C-alpha cells in the first residue's frame, strides 16, 4: 500500500505548478507530506477548517488548477 501511495504522490508532484502534497486523516491530522512541518501544519489546519465547514453545509469545494497558466 505504501508503495502505491508513493507512486501516486510522485505522479502528482510531476505536474507543473504542484509544490507539495499533504494527506490528512479524517481528523485533519497530516499523515504524509512532501512539505516542511510548519507549512504542512498551516495548510492542514486551513484545509481541515474549510472541509469541515463544507460538510456542515452540504457542499464540497473543488479547486481546479491550470498548470499552463502558472
């Protein structure tokens, strides 16, 4: 399983404009990250708050990035 996750992370990181990958558990705790600790904690906290609020209001926000415009 770990090797599959590593391969997926490598594929994501290979995309233009991607600077890091963070995987959170259901409690919003980072369990894997390619970023430094401080940045990981900052993003994890912000994203967990947004997703928690989204679940409470029955919506999901998706951000789509166009790597060619970076």
